[in-house]
C-alpha cells in the first residue's frame, strides 16, 4: 500500500483523531491526508511520532460553504495570508502539495473578474513560494458542491493558463468528482491528463463511499493509472459504509497500488 493515502478525517474514525495516525500506520499505510479543520498541533506531533508522510493539505477554505476564497475579489489579501500559513504548515510536516480550493461563483462579480482574481492570486502566491519545493493543485469538484467554479479538467487548465502556465501549478484528479462532471470516460481522461496531475483521490459514485460500493469501473481506472505511469500518492477520500477495516478490504479488492515504489511520490 505504498502509494495509498487514507483521509483520516473520514477513515479510522473508530479512534480519536490523534490515534488515527498510528491506526493508519498499523494498516500498512505510509502517508495520510486530512481535511483542513483538523488540529494542526496534533498533526505536527503525530507526524513526527509516526514518521508518516502527508500527501496533500488544503488552504483554509474560508467560511462554511464557500469551498475556498481563491476567486473572491474581496478576499485577496486574506487568501495570500492563508497561503503563507499553509505553506509554513506544509514545510513543518514535509508535505509538498497544497490544494488551492477555487471557491464558489459569486453573483456580485462577473465570471471574468473572479477568474482573473484567481489567476492573479495563484501567480503571486507561487512567486512567493518559489524554491520551497511545494506545488499548488487545482481540484475540480462535482455536483455536491453546486456553486463551485472549477468543475472540469478543462476549467483547471484554463485557470492554469491564465496564471501563466506555472510548472508548480498542477491538478488534483479526483475520480469521484470528475466521474460526475466530465463527459469523457474518466479512465481515458486520466491517461490524457497525467502530465498535469500531482495528486489523485478516489471514492465511488453515488455516495462517496469505498471503491466497489457504486458504479465506477475501478479496474479500468486502475489500469489507466498504471498505463499512464503516474508515480504519486492516491488518496482514499471516501466515507465508509461500515467500519474502516471492512471498507478497506472492499476498496483494496478494487484498487491496488500498481507500479511504483514508496520513493516515487511526485514530480
């Protein structure tokens, strides 16, 4: 399981948050991820104790329901300040990937205004982060985030181009979300897009439960990841329908790490 990274905000919830790091390690995982409201002091301590890697973390998403403030013209300084803090946190825990979280469509601004704000924020933030070894990623989100701006790989690519095509701005390819927003088969899309991808997350449709609980063709997705030669982390970002151990048993019958070794975690 050298490339799989469970989201411990969703998995191992049979344990207190501080104990989920060791639980993940005991199940053979070498990395974890989590959602942005978790206690950073606990994360720092438990990462140091266990030696686990952190595969991805998020910029503060802002007020509940906003899903990010990257494209909010009223929050540009706030977003830059939050990116500075996220970068420091990432450096403290050895994480090399930060999810920028575009945010929602705001009716008081034109779409062009929001996209230009997001592009300017990305360009300024990445210039400040230059040399840190940390990449930003853009994550398209699906219909359970109905107001979100970045819906497809094409949306993310357009925003990257507007920010100047920086090599340290990449894509978070979430099979759960993109299965619902893309007209193209997600396995085929993955192969076509792999040079733009820094992180992957998986969950099934419907319900965002463990792979094997829904309708996604995981054998095809797994083959696509192997064929494309993707070397990075694969986040298990699903809500289990049963206890964590049983859900993992089902997920791992659908998804295996494929090619790659534990020292191949990014670009």
